[in-house]
């Protein structure tokens, strides 16, 4: 919520973290996701509030539809055929590009530094770059979710956003995890379209992809340590033997154990070792504290 946001980001900044990635979520979803580009939407308000109250923090905003659209997909859905089967509903890539551009522009108007399109539509970086430039926002950067896999590690995030697809899955726009060369093609495409930072997502099961991206491209490389990876660490540190004896710890403010700390440091170091220049992680504040100590 907006009232907790400023306090939270001030804390984040004090710990030495230089950038935040914002995700908006609306509990009033609609079939076209129009809330995603509302002038007074939660993301736009959040960006304006941070800009007004906090100096020297880089604000990056997620650009997608899944937190706002009733069916939970990352794009506009078009019906075809009999409309009875899941296959009769397809994602309208090019229609979605127009909406993503509108979302990016609404964030630009609010004062964002970078937009981060995560919908995995073909041509999204180019469409957004052109829309921003046309309105005079040449200085706003783009963090491309370049190689984003259709992963089983997104569960907790989707639960938080209420963005689990109501039909079908995201495999028509997110990547097949059996494929590694495609990641390099996707990254190259994002760079050609004007991305300023490229990203691999998830991180831990994709260290090979991070490594290859680092070897092949000379651009800032981000890796996203996603919600399921975070949840695994939390579950592991609470359970002693293969989940048999788990403490029912529900309070997130309880001190983090030494086991968990060491585990997190090992995981994040491996992501860095593979080649990531930036890591997006839910462990950020804790890690920043440990690194300071
Ligand atoms: C989709 C999106 C996803 C995440 C962030 N934005 C993946 C998805 O739902 O398919 C996952 C983040 C996480 O799991 O931490 N635009
Ligand atoms: Zn999405």
C-alpha cells in the first residue's frame, strides 16, 4: 500500500540497495486490463509517491497485464472457432503491444526511471521504445525480460497477484525450459529492439543461460531469483528432515536462522558467479544487511 511504501523504500535505500522493481496489482480485474494504465492506478501512484518523497533511488516498474486482467494472462485474449475449448482462445500479440505501450507511457508520466516489460510478447521492447521516444521520454530505459521461461517457480507470485491463468497456460509466450539456444535469440532480439538491460528468469535453474548470456552479450545482465526459489529456501530452513519435521513458523518477522542466511548467500553468489550484474530478489533487504555486517 502507498502508506507503507515510503517507509519501506527509505529502509531499502539506507541498506545500500540502489533500485526497486515495482509490481502493481489490482483486485478489481477487468477483461481488458484497463486498470494497468489508469492515471491513478496503484503503480502510477506508487511511482509518483516515491519520486516526490525519496531521492536517489532507481525506480523500475513492471509492465504487464496479468495483475489487472480478469483471465490472468499477460496479454489481450482473442476468441476464435467454437469458443468452447481452451485452444479457441489465443493471445493477440500485436493488440497487446498497443496496451503495453500505454502502460509504459503512464509509468513514464508518473516519473519512472526504467520500465520492465514482462509479458513476453514479440516486439514488446521495440513497441515501448517507439512509444516512449515519440512522447519525449528518450531518457527512460528499458529492462527487457528477455529470456523468460514458462516456469514452475512462479506459483507464490501468482497467488499473491491472483494472476494464475484461468484457462490454458503461458507456454505460447513464455519459453520452453528444454530450449537454451532460443534464450540467446530472444536476448539478441531485445538488444536489437533497444533494451538497456537484459534479463534471465528464473535464475537458479537457469545458471547456464545466465552464463551464456554473459559470454555472448556486452550489456548489463539481470537475473530474477523468483518467488518459488524464495519459497523453497523458506520451506527448507523451516524443515529439518525432508519436510517431515517442519516448524509452523508463520511470522515473517522472526529472526532468520544461520542456516537460511548461509543458504541464501550461497544461492545468490552462484547467480553472481554465473554472470549476473544485477539480481532481482525477495531476499534483498536481508542480504544487504548481511553484506554490510
Ligand atoms: C508475469 C510475471 C511472472 C512473474 C512476474 N511477472 C511470471 C508469471 O506469472 O508467469 C513471476 C515472479 C516471481 O515468481 O517471483 N508477467
Ligand atoms: Zn504478466
